[in-house]
């Protein structure tokens, strides 16, 4: 009897264990790629499980999970619309942005992602940060472009500014008292000329900046240069879509941030289009004149004619000059026609007699 009871209890425990096992077994989908943020008594904890079959003890009463799609999120005009900005000279531009990110595979970051209201909330936060910071940078006469022409060429600077605005404290700080944008520009290879907005700090030919750098300990200057190059490499990776910049307060990893073709709008855009049209027409006229000159020269050699004749032939062929044959008609009365017909043979015979050999 005791043996039978022991066997019964063993099978009972096995049955209970299997029931608990199968009751807590859940499949986390891999397409699209997802992770499961674990909950304990309904509250998320900083742990997660990857895609596949996963066990959650006494699901969902003790352990549960929140399913999170960790595929790449690419911006469209719906999420991040083209931004209307103004340069210091009030020229207006539309700046299209391209952003890609993914939720971070980190327990605490996934909690922050949920607090940010997942994908919809993150897009709203990013759109607000980007719009405000881009407008501030564009109109600033200190850190931004000085005029519309400079803004059209300032894609790299705008990307660096936006990455810093989005990442915030997640970026490694660059030591020293100098603005990051100026350092990024100064340590380029080959070193470019100083831009107008940088002259107050850097000097006309970087002499002010170099003088301040010489005052710092050599080790600190080396650290500054190293950090600047790390920042530049990170920016380039993000521009190329290979970024791994953690944005912890949003729970995401920034993969790509780029600026599309900046387009001038308003009166400034109209003036640029007018200049571009004039330039196209000027180039077209130059090519046409050269073609005419080459063709005239070829006709002169082939036909043995003068410049004027060759040009006239070419212009006639191209439809620039019209040649016409004028034909005059007279109305003659029947009596006059009969008289002409009567005397015409005599006139013709007289001419033939005069010009024929032996004629008198």
C-alpha cells in the first residue's frame, strides 16, 4: 500500500510539473524579430528573453512578459517630416531627414522604451527634438551657417548637431573649452579654411585656437584629438547606417541619421532657380555658337566657299534663313498674246541670224 501511494504521488508530481511546464511555455516570434521583457507579478523587471520557445513560471500570474518588436524603424514623412528652417539672412529651406533606430536589447533600456510609449512615442519625441534643434542651429549666427548659401553646404554639421541633441549625455564628452563643431572642423585632414562663424574663436587662420591649444598640457591635447576622432567616426557610421549610438533615455540604438537634398523655398528658392536657368541658357548658347563655328569651318573646306556663304548655307539648312523664289505673273489680253505669238518667230529668227556664223 505504501509503495502504491509512493508511485501515485510520483506520477502526480510529474503530472503537476508537466502541467506547469506546458502552461508556462511561450513562443517569442522571430519574424519580425522580437524580445520578451520579463514581468514579475505584472511589473517589468530589467531582464528579457530572446526569440524562441521560452518558459515563464506560472504564467501570467507570477512571471509574464511584454512583447517588443526590435526590428529596424525607418522614418517616413509621417514620422519625421521635412523641416522648414531659416538661415540668418532669412532664406528658407526644406531639410528632409532620414532616421533609423532599433529598441536596445538591454533590460533597463527596454523599460525606458516602454515608458516612452514604444515606437509611436519615440517617433514623437525624436520629431520634437529634431525640429527644435535644427531650427535653432540654422538661424544661429554663432554655431550655424551664416547665410543661405552656407546652409546648402552644411549637411555634415547639421547631422553632428542633431546626433548630439538626440543622444545628449549618452555621448562621450570632449574635454576642453572649445565647441565640438569647431574641433571637428579643425582636426579634419586636410585642414579646411576657417568659416566666417568660427573666426571669433579660431582666428582668421586657426591662430587663436592653436594658441589656446598650446597652453594646455600635451596629454590633454592628445585626449581631445582622440575623442574628436572617435566622435567623427561615430558620426560617419551613423550617416552610413552602421551606427550603434545608444540613446538610453529612449531605450533605443541610433543606426542612421542623414540629411537628404536640402531645397531652397520662397523668394530665395526662386532666385536660385532663376540663376540656374540663366546659367543653363548661357552654357547652351556657348555650345551652339561653337557648333556653328565648327560647321562653318568644315563647309568652307569642303565646298571652297567664303565664310559668309558657308554661314548662309548652314543657316538655311537649319531653318534660320528662308530662301524663296519670286515668280511674277502678268495678265495679257488675247489680242496682245496673238500679236506676240505672230512676231515671236521673226524676233527669234533675227537673233539666230545675228549670232549664227555667216549671218549678216
